């Protein structure tokens, strides 16, 4: 159970955690209970927990959920079908923004819980994590910023002017991420 919904999980997707719920709460706080139509992207959707929560809590929102792993995407689609009868999420297989090229410049909000764990920390994770969580969903490269940099660098092409990007990251990466956001505008 996550945010009052029962999600199916397997070894292809991350187990949603409390910290990830903050992404949904922040998105809801930013856009409030506005009735305006919002197009959002959930980059690296995994089980679909973020995207599904956002469309259930915000009826006028249209979701675009991407994942590079077709097996993860299939779990997200299954969860979507099981949890909501509404068809307000479209699913795309591909790397971060790439499958959303037809939506360039039209996205109001992008959210992501990308792989961000640096090598030195990943190698010391407990077996309770390493044995049940896909490496692809955790390991963020040498400094943990490999995927975050890819997401940030392409964000200006896909977000509307004034659009929002919400990223989960490692507790000690905020300064570097702030610099990347400035660097890529």
C-alpha cells in the first residue's frame, strides 16, 4: 500500500517509499486545487505510483509516464488499470524525455525519482535493498548525477515557460543539482 492504493510490485520496479510521496505532495501544493488542465510527465515511472496518485488526486491532469524498462512499464500499466478506470495516463517506453518528443514545450510539470545513488554508497547498501530493488532504478553513476543531469539538460525543451521540474535526489546532492539547474536554464 502506498498513498492508500495497493500497488503490484516485482523485482523490475522500486518499492515506493514515504520520501517519494513528497513528490506528489509538492506537485499538489504548487498547482493547488486548481481546475485547470495540467500535462505532467512522470519520468522513470516504475510501478506508476507517482503518476497514478497525481491523476487520481487531480482529475483534470493528463499524465505522460515513461520508463526505459518495458517490464516496469507493464507493471505501471497494470497498476493503472487496477487502481483507476480513467485513461488519463499514456505510457511510453524509452529513456527519460525521448519518447515524449511530440509533447516538447507542452508539459507543465515533470516529476521523477531517478536513480541517484552514487557508486560508493550503492556498493554499501544492505542486502535488504540490493536483493529486492533493481540496480537500474537505484545506481546513478559515479557521483549519482548521471541520470539527473540528463533529465535537467533536456527539461527546457519539454516544459512550458514557467513549468516545474520536481526531482528526488540524494541528501547531499542539492548544491550540485542547483548548479545544474542554473547551467541548463
